[in-house]
C-alpha cells in the first residue's frame, strides 16, 4: 500500500506530535532548556567537587545516628561527657536524621548528593526568578555566578544550613511577587514547617517576609501619603497574612514555642566569640591574612552601587531594607553572609541587566515553547543524575568491596581528616577523659572508638561556659594548662599539627610525665606515664 494513502491511525508516532499533545503549561522553551543544562552542570560539578570537611558535618551525622538508634531526640547533650545535663534543643534534627539515614543506606556518595542538590536547588530557584523577571538567560546565569562568587566559602562547608538556604531562596522569591498564586498559600507555610525542623535559620525567612511587608507599606504611603491606604493595600495585607501563617507553621516542631527562644538567644552564647566563622566580616582576618569573604563582599557591594547608580528600574523599599539589614548582619558576623549573598546576587543581576538594555537599547524575548524541549530537559536531568557517584550507586547498586568503600571514603573526605589517627585510636582505645582539638571532636565522635570521651567538639554552644574557657586557655597554652589537664583527669592528649606545635613541644619537654605514643603528619598523641 502506498505510504501516502495510509490513514492517520496507521502512521508511526512522530516526536513532533508532542508539540500539540503536551499541555501548554508543561511545554518549555529553548532558553529554559539551556538554563536546565546550566543547572545540570552545576549539579554534576558539585557532586564531584566536595572533599567533605572534618568538622561539624560529622557531629550532625553523629546526632542523627543517636536519634536513629534511640528512636527519639535527646533532651540533653548526648555526645560530650563534659556537657552532660546541658539542655539540648536540636533545631536541625530532621537534617541530621535524613543525613544519617542516607549515608547509612547509600554510603558517602549520599552526602555529596544532598550537598549538590541543595546548592543546585538554590541556584535554580534564584536563576529562574531572575529569568522570569528579566527574560534574559545571561542574567539568570550571571546571578548564579555572582551567588557562587560571594558564597564560595559558605557553600564549601557541608552542613544542615544548606537546607535552610534552599528554604530561604523559596521564601525570598515568593515574597518578591506582587501577586500570590493559590498554591503559594500552601507552599510557603509548608516550607517553614520543614525549615523549622531542618535548621534554626527559619527566623531569617520571617525577617525577609517582615522586611518586604514594611517595604510595601512604605511604598504605598509614599505614593498616597495615607496611612490607611498603606495598611489596607492588597499586597500589604497578603504579606501580613502570609507572615502570620509562616510564623505559626514554625511551631510544628518537637519544642513548640521554645524553638523561638533557642534561635533568638543562640548568637548571644559567649562561647561563639572564639569561633572564627562568627567573627565580624573584614577585609583582613585576625592573623592579618586577606579575607576571601571580605574581599568578595566588597567587590559585590561595589558592583551593586554601580548598578543602582545607573539602573533605570524602580528601587523598592523592601529590597533596600533587605540589602542593608542583612548586609549589616553580615558585617556583624561573617556567618550571616550566606543570607545576604542570594539577595545581593539577585538584585545585582536584575539591575545590571536593566543598565545593559538601557545602554544597548535591546530587550530579550523568550523563544517559542514546545513539548520537545520538555522531553529533552527531562532526559537531560536523568543523564545528569546518572552521571554522579550517587546516581551510579542507585542505578547499579553497591558493587564495591569493603576495602574499596573505605578508599572511596578517604578520597571524598578532606585531606586534613585524621583517618590514620582514628584507625590507631580504634586499635588503642584511650581510657577515661581525652583532651582533643574542637575541630576534630566531631570526627572522633563519629569514627573513633565507641566509648571515647571527647573533651569538646565544634558545637561550642552546647558546652558549659567554664569548660569552654578552660579548653581555650589549655589549647592556647595559657595560664596553668597542666593544672587544667589534671583537674579534668586527662590521661590522653590528642593534638593537631601544625596549629599546636607549641603545645606539642611543651608536652615533649616533660618526658617524665608524658609519653609520645603516636605521631603522623597531621597529629600527635601523648599518654600520661602515671594515669590519674
């Protein structure tokens, strides 16, 4: 039979039919496909990039292991003997539990997957918001480049805070919309329910909603000079209602109202004054080294000044409040930079695009949508996932031997992680209370001997103030550090090189009291000759 005479029913399916058969709201454009391709590159690169650090990541996983094992969240600090009895309000319990469940099921690649997923979701949310606002693919990618530039050091550390950054991006994008769609009334409160259990930074999200609320009210007052109009404006009322819903949603947590007290008083803990990441943001650090975070912040701030000076776009009061408010908090503590970065990158991309178009006299328009681009994007996402270590593990299953799994673990953790030290300690478990650097406490809890009694870990806010003061004076070799070791019954001292060379030399100068029983390129271990 001639092909021309075949009926439509007999004709073989053609991929081009997707143009007509796929619902319009599922069809994507070529620009959307390119943006998805960019985000796939971000995802794959971050899946291979992180050498997991040896600090609080392992502490969080240890708390997750404790919750998993005991089936409940502990009421007091469970991992550090010297913090026994300290009230423990675990604002990141859900992140810890998910993290431990993933690493227990899929191995170390699961943590890399969670890390890359959080970074990619943040980049995707911010890039999509910029793309919708400007219609420019280059502006969307530029927003991600600026975000990574300012947040490089913050993104480098894998911790539950990254889950909070994803929730922050969702909150910010929704809050900047002039009209809330029906589904946002469910999305945002549910985001805060998750956020309040994933990380204690949910208060920053409420501040974003509050800043946008005040900004919108002020903008209406500037136009009308009427307080009544400012209070009754539709956008103001919607933001006010959303703020109330999200604040109430945060109460869906194991602690109820107590979680607000914990989060709002956390930064006043005196122990945090000794933690470097809580130092004020500066161009130079205390050891007179150039601060990468301070320099990148200064560069982006200068770029924002140029953009706002030349931008033809209207500047809203809400964005001004957010940029100055969160910028001031970042100057007060460099840890807060992670919340200023997404907002700064977003507004810089929008206003720089407006400056470019005003100069060149050009506008961008989105290319036609089609089902083929949607199918291509779905296929691209699957390829990106399957190409990652975690995707390979999920698709092909576990094929590595125990030795190969250990080698993979070493390859994917920081070179400064004390693997050899921990292996030695497992063969020679220390007895009684141990003195150790706080930066190694988390990994010693996670991988060390089961009953090892670490002195401190990086969760400094959970440690009694006097214990922390004694730890700091001892580790710095200040005052009568020998008396401190005796007072706490320390028979084993673990130190990290080269940070504590003076302390190591001091112990070596007392061979009648201390034996050097272990030494490698990273660490040294001393044991008291006559145990207390």
